[in-house]
């Protein structure tokens, strides 16, 4: 997983629901500026990236295809 893949997921999710990237960033990372920072020179920890990709995996809509070139983590047992 690299930051470009996180941004692609976020932008796809935002477009699907008609949300801003800032709103998706608030939902996924609990920080409205986090994803826009990734679009620039900001980096992130593996822990944060893992948490955000996990959020997308748990909250991805059934009617939107997950990008085939991005590995999708399994849903947690609580969500199943």
C-alpha cells in the first residue's frame, strides 16, 4: 500500500457518495486535512495507513467495485 493507493480509494469513495476529500478524511482518519496532506509531501506511519485502509475495507459500499490492483484487507469478525 502506498499513499497514492490510499488517495485513489478516498477519491473513489468521495465521488461515489458526493463527499469532499476533507469529509472522507474526517471519517477515515479522524482528521479532515490528513488525506489532502498525503496528496502533497506529507508522509504517514504504517500504523495510520493500516488504520485508514482498514476503515475503507469496513465501510466500502457494496455497489462500488474495490480497485483490483489494491489489496483489500479482510473484514474484521465484528463486521462480518
